[in-house]
C-alpha cells in the first residue's frame, strides 16, 4: 500500500466503512480519525476505529492520505483547518456526494504541495454515524473519481488501487458530468421519496397508523430512502442546485404527461411507459448493481 498513514476527517457511515474495509484488505497503514463532537469521537474509540484525536489538524499530521468524510457543506471549514498541517506530497481526497461544489470549496484552500483528487463512492445506506459502517459497503460498487486537469498521475493510480482494495470498481469523469448523473440516479430520487413520505404525512384523511400498518412495498421503499441523514441531504441539494433543478424540471414534465394519460384513460401510454422503465431495472440487475431476489423490505439489508 502506498500510504503509511491514512487520516479520516469525519467518522460516520462512510469513514467507518473505509476503516473496516481497509482492515479486511489487510492494510497495515496507521489510521487516525477525527469527528466534530466528543460523543462521536468517544463512540469511534469504543468501536476501535483507529486513533481518534480531538482536532482535525492533529489527525492529518504525517498522513500520506487524507479522506474528507464530512457533509458537503462542512468540507470548506475542515480543509481550512487541516491545510497548514498537511505533509508535503500528501494526497487529499473526499467522499462527498457532490463534486463541483466540493472542488470549489476545497481546492483553493489546499497548499500547492497537496495532491487533491475528488471522489465519491456510490455506496451508502440510510444509516449514519460510526456504528453504521461495515466492511462490505463498497464491494462491487462504483467509486467515481473526478480528477482535476493538474492531478498527479502517480497519486491517482495509488488512489485507484486503494479503492479497488476496498472492494470498489473505479471510474473517472468530469465533476460537472458527475453532478448531472448523480442528480438523475440519486439526488432527485431522494427528493421524490422525501416528498411522497411528506404527502402521506400531510394526508389527514389517512391516519398515521394506517400509513404504518398498511404501507405497501413501494411506500416502504420511499420511507427507507426518506430516513436518510437530513444534514447530508440538505447539503446535497444546496450544493447541486443546477443539475437537481434541471432533472426536477424534466421529472415534472413526465409526471404531467402521466397525469394526463390517467385522466384520459390512455392505458397504452401507461403500459408503454411502464414497459420501458421495467427494462431499466433489468439492466441494473444485469450489471450486478442489485439482485432480483424478492425483498418485501422485511429483511435486514445492508447496501443502500
Ligand atoms: P455521517 O454518518 O452522518 O457522518 C458524518 C461525519 O461528519 C460525522 O462524524 C460528523 O461528526 C462529521 N461532521 C459533521 N459535520 C461536521 C463539521 N461541520 N465539521 C467536522 N465534522 C463534521 O455521514 P456519511 O453518510 O458518512 O457521509 C459523509 C460524506 O459522504 C458526505 O459528504 C456524504 O455526502 C458522502 N456520502 C454519503 C453516502 C451515504 O449514503 N450516506 C454515500 C456516498 C457518499 P459528528 O457525528 O461529531 O457530528
């Protein structure tokens, strides 16, 4: 492994999963971690998540790889804090769900000697915190890296090897494209789930106990997604505004078209539409990104 010491800033779901996956891979690197609150730091200590220190600056001292694992909106402040303590030639990466805004927040605050390679593992669950992590989280999941024009080739190769050792597949793309792709595959779907659960909550003619007791699989899936961390998702929407609004605009147009088909009794339109969407589900299963196993939402499932 190229890194003698790895520092994780933020010790939640993603950081703790990285630590578990590093250990599973047999990596011997020294691991240092920092989280904002004493409660999370104590929990991380109890869980044995490396050497947990009380400041971010202390965590990165002597580190060869620094991974920013905080909500997107906190990236700028933590970068400003760690910048003076970074070792020359250090690789700094992040796991934030938005890339354009993170690059704008982090890159200008790093010293010239640091090698910044933005990243985003497409793996998660609706759970958060240091106890939520597990070693298999990244297995067979994509980790997208969005290198900058001046990214050092050797540092990039080392980071690709690191993510592969954690079980992930690695791909690269531009930050702007990443943010559009994720708006389609993750950000807008989350917004739709939040909305649908909010609608059910607002519908006074359907009681809360009916929503809970008679929830069909579709609604249950929405509630799982809508249980995701509020801070993380607030930051995603505030920082991927343009792409989210573009996809949301298209979504609204399609919704109106389906609404019209229902009103007009246009069954052919509905059937054709649902046939097309079913094929996308098959494609995801064929690509190994989900299984076709029947899941009524009653099994303890790890991948999100
Ligand atoms: P998480 O479980 O909620 O953990 C977040 C960590 O960041 C906690 O240790 C928290 O410390 C710390 N933190 C929060 N605000 C901070 C601040 N202002 N300064 C310093 N530390 C702060 O979150 P996560 O799910 O691991 O997500 C971390 C990052 O990964 C986010 O950028 C998210 O967009 C990205 N991501 C998430 C998923 C997912 O599905 N969850 C998937 C891919 C990428 P305290 O507990 O002490 O507050």
